[in-house]
C-alpha cells in the first residue's frame, strides 16, 4: 500500500510569483500594447480585489493563464488575418460563380 493518492489534485496551475510582471512586460512590448495593457491591468485589478475578498488566488491564476494564452495565440491570429487581403481580392475580382450550388439550397433539401 502506498500513502500517495491515486489521482492528481484538482487545483489550478499556479504561475510563478513573477509571472504577472513578466506578462505585463511582454504585453507592453507587443504591437497591440495600447488596447491590451489597460485590459490586462483592469482584469488583474478586478481579480486582485476578488482575491482579497474571497481569500483565494484562483482568479489571479486564471487572469495570468488567459493572458498567457492570448499572447501565445497572437501569431496564429496574425497569420489568419494576413490571408484576409487574398480573400478580399478574390471577392472583389467579380469572378463568375454561376456554376456553384447555393449552400442554402443544399440545406433546405436536407430538411
């Protein structure tokens, strides 16, 4: 028999103590710093107040995790947006689409 539990505890990932400051530095260095920094600071302040009221760090952890994910996914979003001019150019080219089937027509057939 082992004294160790059979399952992992269900606690949120705890970021390093300096993670919020490092994250804020990364946000300030990003090209979207103008809208992102105030948004992060507002969410952090709200989570900090809630943390003080509830004696829980979960809200602070969540803010850090969400903003880390946003910062990490930013290059993928930029890559998708970079293809937007090509799509707009295709739509503006007034190509003949008469040979295509209308999607609404297909959907109505299935109903």
